[in-house]
C-alpha cells in the first residue's frame, strides 16, 4: 500500500503549514520518513525483495541530503523536526 493522498495532505498540513505547501524542506523530510517507515515494515516480512531494498536506500539518502541542507540553514528547526519525527542522528 502506497502513502495515500489523505496521509500526504495531513503531513503537508502538519509540517509544511498548509496542504498546498509541498515544497518545504520539513514537509519533504516528513513525507520521506513516512515512506521509509512503510517500506521498512514491508521488508520485515519480505526479506528477499531486493528492488524494494534499493528503493529504501535511495529514499534514506535523499532524506539525509535534505536533513543536511536543513541543518546548515536552520539548526533549531532541524533539531525540532528530528525530535518530532523520531529520527535518530
């Protein structure tokens, strides 16, 4: 099951400020985190799904780059976002 549009809207509203603000860094990181959590749950039951494993690693890399960008530009927002999402760093 993919991340539905209703879930995306709530993520963008929570982290981006509005449902239309899909380009904010915090909203993109939150969306990537949701997708990563979903894919890792899938991989717990399907250990031999190698294409999904590769996709998961790509998503983690994208999220890491966005987190590095956010850390360089706004350190307090970065720390709040990590705490809110439960990402360990």
